[in-house]
């Protein structure tokens, strides 16, 4: 059975909601609090918030923003951006945040993942991996897609699982923000490498993209930004999420077996 | 007054937001006197089992929880790892639990479930109880865990979920409730569970 999750992932820059394409050209999309409230009211499965400006500013996600958000929403929340040590992880989780998203300093992060897993459990860690396709091969990039790593993708994913990571969000930089659909080949390539949930991210344009992913791969979780903040070809800003009925249909379709009564 | 037990191993903030939203009186504490003066106890939890048990022991809360649940018979709600510590033994770290509702905490079999941890909104089939009043059977709740509770006495299981295998996701014995999913992250149905418990 597949337990489907469809997760909006929102980018924050200098306390505002932004969205770009292929990790570049970020435009102002709106107010954070308004957006998260709408997603909570629309019963989004979860929510991921990443601060893309914190790494540059050598800070981590603003705790005051987290405090305010936590008062507005009653769905699981993941926070990422500039997290380098267990102290920062603890401060974020202490606000009632369910998971932290770790990226960038790849080597260092294996230790941090291990420390976090021992204290808060593996389920509290999502490792984020950003990849680019070059000559039919996939390469890991870090620091907002600017630096290329020499790590092998499959090996690195296995290392993350061994370090105690709970989930992996795998983003296709080539597809991010393009609404061209998920990179099915990428997810097929890595789906059998680990038993962890892998969240596909990059390229979703609507329900059709999610169905295409779930039909053609073993992946059961997917995330999107543009699809949930823009509407139409002209990219008018409109916070949206599948209606409950539509969502129930998708979930039931992939779920299979029912629970016995008892 | 509800005591939300604070022991470094919980995710108290989320639960407090829900208690606030429901307008319930609570105190966040690990102080013996304060806990004594409360009529109900909530033990939240998101952390690793052995870390949870160690933190409880360090704060001398292990015996206190036993006294309040087994002797004083106060209504108790354990959430996620706060539920699992009620068991006798956990495969997560191979450590002993508080043995309040005897049972083993086992790893979800990866070969059958395929993807572990079990994360997401899954259906819960329950036997009617005080805390499920007004909730439709087979409603979805938010799960996030790799281990599950197998009570020694099947009668203690009052909630079940299917994820590759069928396992127990709620234990109940008299005044003591433990639930594997997170009511504090499960929208209105989750809030209903907390409200029901507060009326116990």
C-alpha cells in the first residue's frame, strides 16, 4: 500500500514568501502567515517552510516567525534553512515544530543527523538533496544549487539512512518552478535504494503530475511550490490545494486494503 | 487542571496550542507537587524511546507516573513515544519501559511495510471509548513513527491501523489511554480527542 502525502513547500526570503525557477529569480509571492493559514484550513497533509536567505546571512530560521506560525496551524510542520548544529535543531523543535530539514554542509550533516536522531528520533529529520541532470547522470548540488558535490547520489542516500535520517526530500533543480512535471526517471533510479520515505519535489503542475508520479514509481510522497501558489499560465498568485474529496480519492486509490473491524 | 508533563522528550508546544484553542486549563511541569495537584496527566512525546525513558528517570518521573496512573487512577493520555513508554520493553534501544500496560514495542517490518517510518494520514479503526466520542470510525490521523505497540493482552488494544501489517495504534486500560498518532497535529478530529479526554 501507499500512504500518499501531498506537501506544499514554501520558500521564505527576508521574512516574505517567494518563489523562483530552477533555484533562481525569486519573486515576492505574499505574506507567510496568510499562506500557512490557508494551507492549514485546506487540510494540507503537511507543510515545509525553507528560509533560503538564512545561509547567506549566517543565521537560521527566525524563531519569532515560527512561534507565530505555530499558533495558526494544526498540521505537521517542517522547518529548514541554515541549520548547522543540534542547538539550533533543539530551539526549532522546542517551538512544537515536527521536523527539521537539513541540507548544504553534506559531510557535517551526517553527524548532525546522527545527533538529532539520538535526541529527537529519526522521524524528526528530513534531509534535503538537490540534484541536476548532466549528460544523463545525476549530480548533487548544495548551497542553494550553487556548488556541485562529488558524492555519488545512491551512496549518499544510503549514508543518510545509516546516519539515522527519517525522510529525504529529493529535488530536481532542472524541474523546480517549471511546472513541467516530476522527473520520473530520477525517482525510478533511486526508489529502491532505501526504505525511507522519499519526497519527490520539482516540476509539479497539478493533480496530473502527482498521479503520473504515483502511477509510475514506488514514491508515495510529493511536494510542490509553484503548483500551490500560482494559478494559470500567467502565474497569478493564488494559494491553492486539492479539495478534500479529490484528495480522499487519490489516497484511497493507492491505499488498497482496509482495516478489519474489531 | 491538566498536567502536561515536561521532560525534554516531548513536543509540548504543539499540544499547548491545542489546549489553548480548546480553552482548557493546564500546567506544563515536571514538579511533583504541581503534578499531585492536577487531576489529569498528558505525556507528549516525539523522541527516541531510550532518550524518553532516561529523561523520565532523570527527573524521577517514572515512579511518579506509575503512582498517578496505577494507584491514584488519574486519567492519563500518552501520545506517540509518551504512549510507548507505557509498555514493558522496546526494541528501540532494547530498554525497559514503565510496564504500566504490559506489551512490547516492535519495529515496523520493513520487508512488508516497504517504507519506514510510517508517516502520514492513516485510518484508525477504533472500539468506542470515552476519548473517541463524536469521532467517525476510520477517520484519518497523522502518524510519524517506526515502532509500534503490541500489548500482551489484546483487550488493551482499542485502536488499529493498517500499514503493510495491521498493528495496534491505541491502548486503553481503565483510566489510562495511549495513542500512537498525533492528535495535536490531526486537525479537528485530533482536537476532539483532547477535548474528550479533558472531560474525562
